[in-house]
C-alpha cells in the first residue's frame, strides 16, 4: 500500500495529493476541507445490548423473549420506522439523543457486525479494532488511517482519553498521546524554580535519545518524548471553560477534554473515548431508575448531549463526527440472571453537524423460528446486515477524506448507509 | 557489581521486586542455586511480613481511621504493596500478582450490592483476621501461589468473588450462565481457538448449581459468603465437548444424578488443567513473565516446561525451578528487557531509593495513573502488558511518581550521598549504582550535565539536597529504568 507518507517522501506534496483526490471523495468532504475535521470514536465496552438502546417495540417476540427486560412500548422515545417499515424507539432515558435525532444530526445504523461474529470480548474488540476478522493481531484501523497523513505526525494527532492505548489506534509509525486526566498531565519535580527547569531540560534530553541497539528502550523513549512535547498544549486545554456543564463522571470529563482540545485548536484529528459496563450478564434492569442498563443510558445520553450542545455553542459541531461501536451485541432472549449473554450484530450511533440523521438499515425480526434469516445461532442472536467495515469506509472516505480501500485493505464501500 | 551479583540482582528483580542494598548483600552470599532455592521454597521462611506494618524502619501506610486491610480497598492495596516491599518471600508476592492478572477479578463488580466492606473481604480478607474466617481471593491465590493449577482452578471456580465476578452465582438449570464457562476455557486454560461455542454452552451447563450462599443480610460485615453446590439447580443431562474430557478420549461428561452432579465441574477442570494446550499456554505466559515477552521462545524450551508441568500433576513450583535455573533465564542479554508493570516499577523504586518516611498510600493514585490499580484490573483478561503500559500519560505518571518519591526522600538521599560529595560526577556515579540501572552514555552525560548545571560545585548539604533528589527523579523517570 502506498501511504501518503510515501507520496511526501517522493516529493509529491499533500496539496497535489488533495487535487488528485479520487472520485469517491464526496463533494462535501472536498468543499469543507476534510483537514479541519475530527473524529471521536466512542467505545461502549462490554458488548452493548442494541435491542435495549433502539427498541423494536412492535415486535411481539421482543416481549415474549425478554419477559423482565423488555421496555414497555408506551415508554420508548419513538423515532419513526426504518426502511422495512418497522417502528422503533430509543431507550426512554435517551431524551437528549432523541432531540439531536429530531434535529437531523443523529444517525442510527442497525445490525452492524460481520460474518461469524466472535463472542469473545477480547477477540471481538481486536476484530473491531483491526478491521480484520481473519487476523486481528495487526495494527488498528485508526492507526493505519493516521499513518496516511503527511509526516511528521504531531503526537497530538490522536488523543486517547483512556490510560492504555487502544488497539484501534496502534500502528508502527504513529505515537498516540494518552491523556486520562488533563490536570495530572504535567511535569512535576522534587525541586522548584530554576532547579526544576533544569530537571525538565534534562528529562527532555534523556527522552530524546534513540538507542538503536535497544528497541524496547527506544519505544519507551518515544512515549517520554511525546509526553514532554505535549505538556504545554495539554495544559492549555486544562484552561478550557465549557459553555455547558459536563456530567461529573469519567465519561463526561473525557468529553469535556475533547471539546477543550477542539476549542484550543491543538490539532487533534481523532479522539478516543470509552465508557464501559455494558457486559450485562446479570441484573441488567432496563427500566428502574437504579437499573444497570438505565444508568448506562443516562451516562451515555448526558455525556453526548453535553458534548453536542457545547460544540454547537462553540461553532465546532460541523467539524465533528462522533461514532460509537461495541465489540458485539447481546443475545435476543434474556438469561436466568435477568441479563443477556454475548450476541452478535448491534446498532451504531453517528452524531455530528455533518451527519445525515435518521434510521439506516433494517431491524431484525426477533421471531425464534430458526429459519429466520435476520437472526443467527439458532435464532439466538441478531445477524449482521451491514459489515462494520462498510461503516468505517464511509467515515474514512466521506468524512476524513482518506482512502478506505488502502486503510481497510479492501473495498467495503456500500450504498444505503450514507450517514455522512 | 561482580558478574555473579548481576545475575542475583536480575533474579531478585524477576522473581521478586528488586532488592534493597541489604537484601542484595544477603543474597549475594549465596550460590545462584541456593538463591533460587531460598526464593522458591519460601515455605521454609515464616510468613511474618504483616506484623511489621506500622513499625518504624518500614515503609508507612496512610488510612482514614484505623488501618483496615480486610475491609477497606485502599488499605488492602497498601498491605499488598507493603508485602511486595518487605516480604522475605518475594516470589510468593510475585506469583500472587501473576495470578491476580491471570484470574483478573475486579473489586467494583464484586462490591456491587454487598457494600464495599464485604466486597473487600471477598477480594482481600485474611481468614485469620476475619470475623467469619472469610478468605479473600488474593489470599487464596497467595496460599496456592506455587501449587497445582488443578487445585487453583477448583478453588477459583468456588471462589466467592469469582462467583460474583463471572456470574456463577446465577448459573441455574433453567438458564445456564455462560460467563464463567467461557472464560474458564478462553482465559484460564486452553485459550482462544481451542474451544467452540458449543463447548461454551456445555461448560455453562456443567457449572449449573455452582452458586454462592449469601448471608441473609448481604451487607452484614461479619457474615460469611460461601460456595454452595445447589443440586436442585444442576442440569443433569450429559455434556459433550469438542475435546477429550477423560483419559480414554471420551468427550462426554455422563448424565449424573443431581446429588453427584458437582463431579461434572471437577471432571471438566481436571481435563482442562492437563490438556497440552493449557500446559503450553500457561508455561508460555510464565516464560513471558519471567524470561522475555519480546523474544520468541524456543519451542523446545516451551515443550520442556510443558512436560515438567504435566509430569508434576500441574504443579507450578517444579516449572519455576526449571525456568529460573535455565540458561535462558540467566542470559545477560535479557537483563532489563521486560517492560516493568507499574507495581513492579513502584516497589523496585522504593527498595532502591529508600522508604523511611514514605507511605505506600502515596503510590495509590500514581498506580491508577500508570494504569495498574490493584484489585481493579480492566477486564477478566487482566492488564494489557508490555508496550501497552507506556502511553504518554502513563509514562508521565511514572515520571511524576519518581518526582514524588525523590522529593519525599530528599534528606535521606542527600545524607546517603554525603560520602560521594567530592564532585557532581561522584554523586551521579553513586546514585546510578544505588538504583542498579544500566544507563547508556547518552543518559549518563545528561545526568552529569544536570548535576553540574547552575551551580559551582561545593558538595554542600544544600547542593546535595537539590541535586541528589533531582538525579534520582531523572533516573527513575528515564526510559532505561522502566525495565526489569
């Protein structure tokens, strides 16, 4: 694969590359200048129960197969019917998302997955991260996209709000800044004043060496170097005053850092945010205020709504796309623990000023008939309709202005999911 | 250091958490074989470390109210860190940490619904100190640290914290729960690729009725939680697997009366623990932990270790005996090449820098920022090891812990450096040696430049109090120090 970095090495500038952009690059992407856009990838870790998030409230099998977990039809937030005519509703706590949906900035892509879906958290996450179901040990899809940007890449080109670098961001050539807390991302010293400054100078020098005979030390040096190079800009983000108040939880604070980084213009193209707890094997409780799934939906709704409103106030919504994923959906029938086990395909959210809101794809029929083609695993799990790589392709081609074929290692472009 | 001392220091870093100057001197009196023997046969030494908590001369702890390591999460963490720093049985703590990552169980889910006190008891209570003789999971792992994997798997299948963590407590005849059965095969034994979805469903049925007996008031801090086999919740039909369960190659666990159905789970665990796939997977993890996580192991060596494992009834002690005395382990080329886990980094830094006047409580938030909160692994697969420890934020957290420790030890370090006060270079040499770090010329020159910067060297106490902690901060925060 020829990367953009190779183009630059060969003396072809990024400018001529953009003039030579292939025809699949959407008019919108060209007109608005994809370079100023950013992407927020939101990992709903644990395996999100899509059927409780986007409820098929007219499907009788939904109620018969989920005697304690089904959400009453009268309480869902109706969002109309999909292309197959099936009426759907958001979880009752997703009121902010419903408003964003009504404003046309939220897309719900149904039944996203892949053939022979893994039911393992770890294999599943690796597959979604690498975009490669047959060998999920290589680089991540976001990392590969970033490696096509003109070199040298700034360490803040990607901003991970979690402590560990997620697999999707890994690539051989891109170093990602991990900033779980903006305020603790600072250089401290046992001394003060000039002596502390001397230590910082020495630490930067120590981090600058690349011992070629010790690649493992060189690797850690890369992290130390990137840390030293990003301290001041991250400190500026710490000064950001949002226009709305974000929820006082890890997810809300991570989203505040994201909008702060955008507002301060630190140059980040891809943000990574995670919120967990979706592995609801037991006591999933989708309806009571203290219910496990209800709390997940409140966290999600309040965080995304705050982000949406803040970015709108800052004039940044049109340059932002938020995309969710989860390693798998969950079993259609509830289990004996009033929870749901690992399933297959699920629903994705895409939110932003450039999103064409609405329902994409068609809902599964939840009939337990084993010949039901919209389910798999003896009608136990939702069968995918849209390959997740087609969603990635849409984002890479139409939003980021990249080449999805190169990044994904194949042509996964698909019509009918034109949410950006 | 003499070559023999270098390999002893390596042994103490890998089979323990590094060594204080006094410990290194003591072990250096022993032959290599005797040092390994002392580490492995730790049962010969009294398990007396906890009695030193709170005594002068040892690292401190910080708690709100009375120190309560059986019921308060941060106190449990501090007790464990204290053991890592001061135990005479470092390999026991090291293997407990290995197993904590292997059977990774998270306190926050265990705690839900039973209150923090009881969640902490299930994770960390010492039976001899608990009103109901409750034994926490970490204590169970510690007691079985070098025992057989078969015993460990049975104990973990019955462990109250695990029964909550992987939902075994709700595994019933009517609705088998897949969570434990899946991870038993995926993470605790054979590994991905060596079981099918049908095996997961069968394993779930095998463990139906392996439940948890909760006290009437689950928030009562003196009540007992115990494994219970509920015969009336056991699914009695036969269970067939894609791999052999019995020595005659039989793949079907027979239908049994509910009263004897607990044998299903024991049969499955016996099979899983002795499968060649399990043996290879487990010894490969031990190889990565003790020898190298970057070099591809010689397949013949892995086979050799797997054979030791299988020939000794799945016992870990003989495997470690072979591993630690192997030429592969003693090869100087692997010294300082394994990415240190945050807990390893913190404890080694304390043992080498000094701890008088420091509290392990000051390491707790730092460990969270470095990506390793003890008792709270990110998932049942444990922490992501190796390079993944070194995001920019985590690296900064290590550098900042180095700063916290160096600042706290300012006067101790200045006093210790007094004998080397003749020049900036002699102070740097002294501290590099004390921290047993293999810095290359480039870093050494940076340290020298820093030590001499901005001062006309006199070696005064004031200079030592600034420069000694400054140099220690830079060494502990250097890329070179992040390896064990």
